[in-house]
C-alpha cells in the first residue's frame, strides 16, 4: 500500500504548462469550449495543469490553438 501512495504522489507532481497563443474566433463551438475548460481566457495566457492523459487529449483536440511549454 505504501508503494501505491508513492506512485500517486509522483503523478500529482507532474505538471504541464499550456499556452493559449491563437484566437478561437473562426473555430467551432466545441473547440472554444475545450480552450475555456482548460482555464484559458486570454491570448498568451499560460496555465499549469496536471500531466494526465485526459489533459493531453484535451490539448490534442486543438493543437492549432495551444502549445505545451516544456
């Protein structure tokens, strides 16, 4: 059980930085919702989110609007 807690702790420590660098003016409503759901409101805004497959998938839906900053 102690090993499981250690793995969860390491996974929680991993973060990705996402930058919103292109406008959603000409994009579909679904793409706009993905950007908003990530917490991005303004252009060139950078947010930190946990590095999980679901976050990576959300960013992969709109790769032309977002960047992952290493």
